[in-house]
C-alpha cells in the first residue's frame, strides 16, 4: 500500500512535467514554421568570409510558396545580378543571365560559393526530411535534438539542433556528413519580430568546420509572411523574366 | 527596324516602375599564330587583336509583369600582324585587307518587350535569345540563334527577332514563336527582315521560322517537345518541318543526364560532288558537263537525318564539375566526303593564288557563320560524331576557377583543347586567361591533300596553330 501511494505521488508530480515536454516532432514543426514559413517574401544579405580574411557580400530577394517551392533573385553585386535559383520539390535550377538560360543543378552545390548549401537556404523542411529525437542538452535553457536523414536526398546525413525552451527558436546547429564528420555549424542570433507574433533569428552564421577560417553570414532584412504569388512564378520557364 | 523603333518608343515613353542598367566593360587581348601553310587562308586573320567591349543591359519595368530589356555592345578593336605566303610559298607579312577588322561596330544581342497579360499568358516581341534544348556545349534544336562557342558556353548572348506567345502553367508551358530571318544587316543591326528589300531582291520569298514548344515537368524531369516549320531561315530548307525533343533529369543526387534531338528529312548541308574535286582537271570536266562541284544533294531527300546529343554532368564533392556530351549528326560528312572537302580546299588554295575570290565557296564547304558578338571560337560541326568534355574546378584559393574543354571529332580523332584560368579579383572584376590548341588525329584516319600527300584532319583546318586570349571584365 505504501509502495502504491509512493508510485501515485511520483506520477502526480512527474505527470505535468512529462506533458509539458514537447516531442521532437513538435520541435521540428516549430523550427520549420519559424525558419521556413508556409509562404513568405524576404530581402536578405549574405556575406561569405574566406580563408584570406576577405569577404564577398550578396543581396538577394527570396520568395517561398507552398509545396516546397522557392525562388531567389540575386540583386548585387553586379557580377551576379540577374542570377536566379528556383526550387520545386527535389528540382533545382539556376538561371545565368550570361547564358540567358536555366540549367539544372544539384542540391548540394554551395549557395553562391559560400558556406551555406542550396538546401540550407531553399529547403527548410526538417520535419519532412529528418526523423528526430530529443536528447540531453549541454546548453542551458534549450532542448537538444538529434536528427537523422530519412533519405539520401538531403544535404546532411545528421543534424544536431538546439532550440530555446521558451519559444522553440533555434540557437545553434551542427551538420554532419555520412562519415559522421561535422561539416558545418550554425549560430542563430539577433531575434527580431518581423511581424506581430512572428519572431525569428535575423542572423545565421554558418561556419565551415572543414576549413575553420571560412564562414558565411545570412542576415534577413525584411520578411513578410502569407504572400499570394501566382504558381507561374515557380516554373522553370519564368526564370529570367 | 520599325519594330526596333517601336520598342525604343515604349522604352522611353512608358512610366517606370523600376529602371536599371547593368553591364560590363571587357578588354580582350588575343595572340593567334596563323597556320600559314594550312588549307584555309590566313591573310585576313590578324595574329594580334585587341577588342574593347562596352556592354549595357538596360531594363525598364513599365508595370508589374511588363518590361522592356536590351543587351547592347559597342566593340572597338584593333588588329595587327597579318601573315600569309608569298609566291615562293614563304611566310610573309601581308597588308591589311579587311578594313572592317579595325572598325568599331555595335552588336545588338537583345531588345524586346515582355508583357504578362495574365500570369498564364505572356507576350514577347523583339530580339531575344531563347533556348529550349538541354545540351550544354551544343544544341541541335537551336534553330533560332547564331552558333555558340562550345569551349565557353557562357559567351553567347545573341538572340533572334521574334514574336512569342507563351502560356505558362504550373507544370506545363506552351510556346509559339514566329521569327523572321535577318536578310541584310550592318554592324549587327538589321536592315531587312523576312523579305529582301526591292533594291537587293535576291528572291521574293518570305524567310521565317515558326516554332511550337510544349514543356512539362514530369517525374522530376524537364521535357520539351518542339515542332519547327521553316522557309529559307538560316539555311536553304523550304517549307521544312522538323521535330525536336529534349530531356534533363538528375539521377542518384549528383548525376545529371540530358538528351536533345532534332529529327527531320534531308539536310541543307553542302556536299562536294564525288570525283569532281579530286584534281583541277576533274573539276574542269565536271564544270563542262554542267555538274555542280558542290551541291545540297540531300535538300529534298526523304530519309530522316536526326541530330542527337546525349550528355551527363557529375559534380564531385569539392564542387568540381565534369560534363561529357556526345553528338551524332546523320547528315555529317563521312570519311570519303571529308576527303572531298579537303581536295576542294586544296583546289581553292590554288584558285586563291590565281586571285579568285573563294570566300563564298569556303562558307559552303565548312558552314557559314553570322556576324554578331565576336566570339572566342565559332563551331559549326561538319562531321558525324563528336565528343565534348568539360572539367571545371572552382574555388581554388577562393577566387580561381580552372577549366578545360575538349572538342573531338570521333572519326578522325582530331580536336581542340581549350584550358582556361579565371580569377575573380574582386566582386566586380574577373580576369581570364584561355588557350586554344587544335590537335590532329592519327594520319591513318586523316584525309590527304592530293597535291602534296599531306594528311589533314578536321581540326587542322582551323587557320591558327594555337591562340592565347586574355580577358579582363569589369561589371557595373
């Protein structure tokens, strides 16, 4: 009887805590909602820092629609102005104004020569691409998640992700290849409320773990969710228009 | 020209939502070693050339989905050191014969208005480069645009005059294009479209191309089905219908596969008449019999003569890219026909020594080219089997890209190797150093010059032994 009462007390005490812990699926959905809203239009700046300490800065406009569709226009510098990237599901095209045509490209190509790859920018759908589990976190006030790729289509084989306990916003991440080697790591910062009730990190610094002196920084300058865009903007034939 | 005027008026008069000008300034310094003992003339080809290109690409958006755009270049050029042979067959400097070589000229690559009536209906009028095929180095279905340089697929920007109606849907796009041929042009600007002007009426026919294209994104693949109907458009086909097809898809993440094909009956290619070019006497005999020395004998042929390109690209983990393509042309020259071409060229070199103008015949034998942007290298494939290989390694010490292109005639194993190094010195300047080295195949596969017994393969016909090109491009 005594043992039964103790067990009951344990359940009553522990119950609320267990019910309050989000599942890995819930955390991943929250990540996707924050970092890749269903539809949005954003103006961003990417700076790639290279081994010699110099940097290259790119201005870009991004449009995202439902069904894994996104499109990017490069606005500066002049050497890449007019370039576009389109993603529809697993398909990725690049439009080069110098050739005046679109060609297919692989998902893992680096994004404009920086340390992000195309999937980092154009495919933010972790709940679709990865299975996750919550693990013990070494960062205070965060949940830690270990993600494993569901297929070989993804840019990384595994990801370790830390999100804030308070609102589920990402804090940092580590990205691993099939060999288990860490390829990149990311730090999320500058949390900005772009719309009422919608906050996200405005700055992501992606470090190249294979070449430590390299890193790229993406700063979101403006972001508007819920934009209505014709389906034609996400077709290969619309590139260059 | 009337169309151009209307476009300029639209450009100037429309209220601007957004207007911008981009472009570049490029300096090209080239040294080319003339192959003075070759079969093609070199006396109109400078060994040293300096070109300055001032390019502007204005774009003026007059409403959402409606804009006028142009791509215009002014070329200033200087040319020096022309080489040829004297009467004794010794190499000598020759006076400049091509006065135009040093004259500035304007090249209009594009000038068009694009108007989105509704998202599912687009109209376009003007000069525009459009490419539906998926080939990288070469596009068999590209009947519209001037030929591009397979050693640098990024160097061709010249389009064709057209009216286009396009219906883009989510996974399908339907396009209709009507393009009149440019029949007279000066400095890259047209003086006559569709029909010859009365003061130079070479014929009274309409020269045009009509094209229809259906595009579909199916099973993660780009599919294009094309139908062309042409009349004396860039070739001598009259009322000719041809079918085109292209495909491109990634397999196993990193392997891209593409196919592009053009199928039609007959060929507009010129072929030497067998036996008529073996010697001067044979040519005179044929001439006396009223037999043409060169003819388009397959022009009306009923047999299908497809051109098919199959290619793949693979990306390595360090982002290096390897591209391999194979081109088959059913109307390309067979070995015996190439021998006839070499015999013909040998006779032409004798004719030139006698002071005859052989340029037109040369173009017939080797395929003509069109004035437009000056390219690093023009390629008109005349044989049946070609391979194109390109390897590119970017991001060497961040800013350097090394690449090498190879074009090879798979029948005689001659080819052209084009290595290059590009250095993006800043965000707005790129320096590129390129080389072009033609090489011959084995003698056993080459043709023979009847007069000398010398062996000649296709890429030995290029009138330079090698070329070196330094480009400096400043973007603005």
